[in-house]
C-alpha cells in the first residue's frame, strides 16, 4: 500500500526528467561558452593576428631602413674621395666650401651623378648633400648643397632623369645637369626653417665628438617629419656626416622618404579589419609617441601628432582617440647600434584598430549563440510536452486492461500500444509460464547430448544442501562423491581440489585446474558467479583448447629453427627490462651477423644454411651468462642482451670467450669439408653509450657493420667519434641530392680588369651553396664524382650562372658588353637536349661566354668536342688554375685556350719568389705568341699587383681589386690608382 502511495503517473515520470535534461542542456551550453572562454579566445585570436601582421610589416621596414635606405657608406666614401681630390688640386677649399653656392659648385657637380645613381639604387624619394665646415651653434647662415627628389621610385621614366626634380642646388649645378627644378627650388638650404633638421644633429654630434667614430655611427633618422621651405610634401630623412680621413667634418649626406611613399609601404588592407585599421610609424620618448606616418583614411596624422598609451585590465595596449578606444599592436624597430649617439631614440611601428571593429566577430558570435540557445529551448519544451502526453496515454490504457483481466483470473487479451517494447512485455506476460516449462525441457536435453564435459553447482542462501551435477567433482579429479552434499561437505571437497591440483587464476571469478590424476593432463576451467541470494559455478574440460593455446604462444615467442626468442619476444623483454632499469646495472647489447651464410646457401642449399644457423644459435645459447636474453631476429642476425653486471670488463671477457669458442667450432658440409663458425659482432654499452634501447640498437648495428666492412669474424665496440663522422658524411650526401633536386645554388660575380687601364672587361661566376652543411664547392664536386652526378652539376652551373648574369645585365648592374667566365667540368658536357635548350634561352649572350675549364679534373676529349660543337658557342675557352692540376702542358695543347688563368698559388707572394716570376714570364710569352691572354687571379696585395703588371699579364682578378658579390661591387679606388700610377711611371 505504501508503494502505491509513493508511485507517480507515467506522464509525470516522463515529463519531469525530460524537463531536467532540457534545463541541464541549457545550463551546460551557456556555462561551457563562458567556462571555455570562447569570447575571450576569439578576441585574443584577433589581437594575435593583428600583432603578427604588425611584426611582419615591422621586419620589412626595419630591413629596408638598415640594409638599403641608411646604407650610405659607399656614396659617403665616394664623396670623401672626390672632396679630397679637389682639395689636393686646389679646386675647392674647406675654409670657403660652405660660404657660397659658387664655392661649392665644383664639388656638387663632381658628385651629382653618383648621388643620382644612389637615389635609384636605394629606391628612396630623395637624396641630399649639405656642406658646412663651421659650428652650427655659432653659424646658422644658409648652407650650400644639393637636394634631388624622385616622387615615385617605383616607376621608371622613359627619358633620362625625367622623373627627377632639383629642390636645392647652386645655379652652376642646375645648368650642368639635365634635371628640371621644382617650383620651390632654391640654391641653398635655409637653416632657420625645418630644413635645419637635415643637418644639425648628426653634424653637431660628429663635429664635437673628440673620439671620432665611423661616420655611419653618427647616422640619424629624423624623429619628426619635415617640409622643405614653401613645399607642402612632408618627409622623413636619414643623414650621416661627411668626414675626411683627417677627421674634418664638412657636411652631411642623406636620403629622404616622403610620408606618402611610406604610407604605400604600409598598406592598411593587410590588417583585415574592413580597412578600418591604420599603421602608425612613430618615435617614443618617455611613453609619448610622436607620429611620423599614418596610413589610414579614417585617422589623420594631426590626430596622432602626440599621444600616450594606457593599459587596460588584461595588459593589452589601448589608446583613446576622438572619444573612441583603439587597440595598438606595437613593434620596436632596432635601427641604431646600441653604442651609437642616438641609440636611446626608439622607433616603433604600431597598428591601430578600433576596439569594436577588432572584436566584431566575437561579439556577433556571442549574440548568435544566445539566440540559438533560446530558440532551441522553446522548440525542445514543446516537444517534451507532446511526447510525454503521447507515451503516457498508451501505457495508461494498457494498465487498465491488465487490472480488468486480473479480476476474472484469466490470461488477458491485451491491445497493442504501438510501442514495441511495451507490446513485447505484454506478450511475455501471456507466454511466460509455458515458455518456462519448454525452456527447462530443452536445456536438459541439450546437456545430455553435449560432447563437452560440463558440470556445475548451485548454492542457495538459506538452503542446507548444495545442488551439484553428477560429474562436477569427477571433472575435478575426485571419484565416488555421494549426493546430495551439505554446504560443509562441499567446502571440504573443494579445499581438497585446491590443495592437490595446480591452480591458474584467470581472474576473481575464474580459475583453471591442471588435473594430473588421469593418463596425461587434464585442464578444467571453473567459472563462478555470485548473485544476491545464490552462487553458481560451472566446470568445463578445456584440455584441447588449452594445449592449442600453449602451442600457439610458443610459436609466437620462439624461433622455430633455433629455439631462441624471436624478434617480437625479444622486444617485449627489452620493454620490460628498460621499464625496470634498476636491474640492468652495466649491460651490453650485442648485434651479430653470421658470415658465410650466403656462400653455404648458394653452394649447398638452404637446408645446409639452416643447419649453419642452428649450430650458431646453439653456440650462443650454451656460452652466454645466466642474465642474457638471446634472440634470432632475422635470417642471419642475432641479438644478445647481457645485463646485471658490475662492470664492462666482465661482460667484455664473456663475449671474447664466446667469440673464441665460436671460432673453433665447425660444421660438416656435404662435400666432407669442415667450415668454422664465423660472425661479425657489434657491441653498444648501457648506460655509457645510451640509456635508451632504440639508440643502443642503432649503435650496435653501426659497430657490427664497421666489422663487416673491415675484417669479418671480429668483435667491435661502438665508436662515437666514428659514428658522428659517418653521420656527417651521410648528411652531406643527403644535402647534395637536395641541392641537385631543388637547384639550391647561387652565383656571385667577381670582376676581371684590364691590366692597361683597370676597366672591367669580364666577370667570373663563382658557385655559392645555400645549404647548411654542404658549403664548399670542392666538396660538392667530390660527392658528385662519387655519386656519378657530375653531369647534373655541370647542367645546373651552366644554366644558373648564365641566367643570373643575364638578369644582372637587364638590371644594369654589370657592364652590358662584359664577358662572362663560366666554370665547366673538364670531364663532362651538356647532353644534346640541354645544349639546344641553352642556345634557345641564351643565344643573345652566348658570344660573351667564356668556358673556363678547371685543371682539377682529367680532360675528356669527347667532352671537349661537345663543348666546341655547342650551337652558338663563342669559341672562347679559358684554362683555369694553370699550374695546379693534372697534365698542365697537355691540357694547354689540347684546349688551345684564348685565356690562361694563372693559379692563385703561383700569384701568392710572386713579388718575393723568382721561380714563380720566371714561370709566369714564360707562360706570358707563350700565350702572346699565339694571340692568347694571361689572367692573374688571386691578387691580394699591392705588391703582387705591381709584379704581375711588370711580368706582362693582360688581365687581373683578386680580392685586392674587388670581392665576389651577388650584385658585383665597384673596383677599389686604391687598386685603380696603383694601375694608373704604374703605367704613368712606364
């Protein structure tokens, strides 16, 4: 009666949990959104993307400012040299240089072309030179100089200098240059205006510095943008002082960058915020930012002329502008050396995005989530009420039918509810009694007919006797048991089984007994299950399946041929030992590879080879210490793992003893001969070589293969140094194939000069590798020779060097009519397809190409003929490294080169070595008689240059003249002067 009072209707039973589930779902959805911090994470992602983009743009600007725009050392040196020349020639005077435009005009005319060339190469919008030799604190008169502007460096004018304007220059300079003047042109710089910022700071720092540093250390980026007098274009500038060798500071040279040009270099569309962001280039002083450039239509520079940053609660920088909050992603530009006079001036690039715009996606996502939760809750609520009413109605009707049938005590005729489980339950009520009877009968019949021995028992709570089948204890090895049994008798018999027979416990409710009473063995599995008021057990004879399982496990773990562990069992044992490494102490992993096995297999067949393997395995098993795991892991490979020793020497002696025993054992062959057992053995030590099994295996394998490569049948320990050398060599071979596949070579070009006047007549293309390890060209050729890839190296070198030189010609970075010396391997040549392709791509410069054949390779007559017969070939050969290679005189006769390059080993210190001088003199005479030319390469000193000039060489090459560069540099003025002075004295 109490149960009926506490029960609930089906409708309430279904409705209540569904409502609770709905409520929990809503709480989980909303809670998970806040708990996971999705909104904050989305906001963080937006900030991270903005910061990353700002960092990328900062890296670009910093590189341009340091490597290109402020790299004025070359033009500064040129101006200093020209100034010194004019002073030496009494054309100008430092005392009057800054007094008037007329006094400065000779110098400004002299350097104007170099300034224009630098303006183009640096891709700035302007370049200027201001001359001053007096203290600016005492003299602020107008200063002479020149200021050239190019409003758009990204375009090239068809007319020479058509895109340039003169902003400042003396009248004499304007007349000499074919450049238009700006509408606001003036002949001098007015230091009473913002033009003062171009000169004052860098000049004054250098002028008053007692310890003169290099001029570039005084280089100064304007911390404020400026306007030339009467000119509306704003710009920033970089200037550095002009300092003569004697320390005299006589002006500055600098470059200008229009703010409009800088804005184009900071595109706001890459900020990905509907173009609502802005880049700001600023200078920080005491947390105050002076903005220089603002790249945005929504923010103007005047709004950001000076502003301060604040920090909000989550440590992100925000700035308030025009009543709006902006996020500022800030990156420092390191453009000054730390010990420079302006190193405290911190330049920064920041990107500004309005807070609401930056976080718009997260806000939209939040509102969308809330809407979906509310809508989903309403739909679910309607569905819950409908489903609850539908299900409860059918069950209520069935309940009434069951109540009515109970009153008449008949099996009811129940109507279907349409719910499968409920209908099955109502059918089960009707059929239950009859099915119970039928099931009992069927089970008894099956038990009697079964071919498997099965017995069982049942212990019921409160019952004095235990139900036991007739054969239960018979299966467990106890005969003549009188039934029925009391609980105490059952317990006594069960203890007897536990005492007399071996037990294997599978788990808490399952055991396997090994019954030895009968002929052979019998294995019986006993399964037990405990319920609330009873315990049931079933005994089953599993002898056949148990023995089969043991056989399978043995075949799984052991090698069939030798009886040793196989690979998988060995690995399993290693995993266990290394997980319990405290028992390893000193250990050795031994890798063994049998010698002579292939010879036996080939001569006598695999059966005799198997016998050889079997005897070796037996030898290992009989002669290893107790704590040794021995395994055959493949056809002729064995592993031994000896562990638990106090020192290495004990293990070493055991292995030496085993090796000695093995070498004295023999196997009898079918032909009556005996063959000694032999194996190559490698050892790695734990823990000295490694504490990890995989590394020990690798090291032992390496040591074993070192034995295989040297003297088979010996024992060797792992050598770390040798391993690293082999690893380095493999790495170089891998990088070589990467070089071939991806053609990772670049070329630098070194000028070759005329010995008569120092003019550049040619460039030699010199190989440079882009790889980390494989840098040396000689090493690349050595590996190519080993891998039979000389043809591939030849093809890449020929094409890449020519392609690079052709591009330099198009960019006017080399003389258009200069020759190109290309190094070619003497023993190989391009195939027919590559030769045709080369002619198709480079026929326009083939007449300028000189094929330079090195003496490091033996010359191939066939390769030489193919080089000569290349379509469009100029016919010009050069013999490289003359005097350093094979068959020098024979190669000279076979090649008949137009150019002979004397090896740098001969040129080195030639001014001190008469034998070298005689050798060069002889080859010069030989070449001139045959209308050939001599090139002295590797010139590194003035003395060497003068001596080879004296010996009559035709062309010059070396570091003293010019270094190899990706973009060839100008020849040093010192070497040009040396050549000129030599010929003047002649």
